[in-house]
């Protein structure tokens, strides 16, 4: 949330250093307005974005978080998805529940 101790550039460099050369996958959750910066930094480190999922609170909100999945292998096309946390009835969406089912008991 705050990058005074670990900047996004430092994080990407660390991922590059630690990621397995063949099977490594890294995922980052960050504010949506930092997604482009993250992708540029990843590209500088020869990491390639394979998937981006933008997260919205409800169907009527704009995305506020981006989940970015990257690997060392190039991707022909970046998969772009969107997930909503709560649906129109204020219940957790099926996508959100499925994603976090191992972490929350009451979804």
C-alpha cells in the first residue's frame, strides 16, 4: 500500500531475481492506477504480463485494484478480465467467493 520501504521497481527486481526461470509465476495486487507502471517495470526486467484482472466493489463502481500475473515467457496476448466483489443484491459474487474460498469461512 505504501512504497516508502519497498518501491514497485524494487519489488519487480526482487521478483526477477527470485522467480524460477522455467515455471515461475508472480502475481501482484495493486491500485488500478499503478497497473501500467507495473507492466512497464516488469517489461524492463524481462517479465511478461499474461493476465490482468481488474477488481470492482460492485457492478456500478469503477475498478479500484488490478491483479497482474506475470512470467518469464512471452505472451502473444494479455488476458484481461474483470471481477466484482459484490453483486447487485450486496452478496459476494460467485467469482469473488471462488477466488477466496480457501481463505474465508463465510463466503
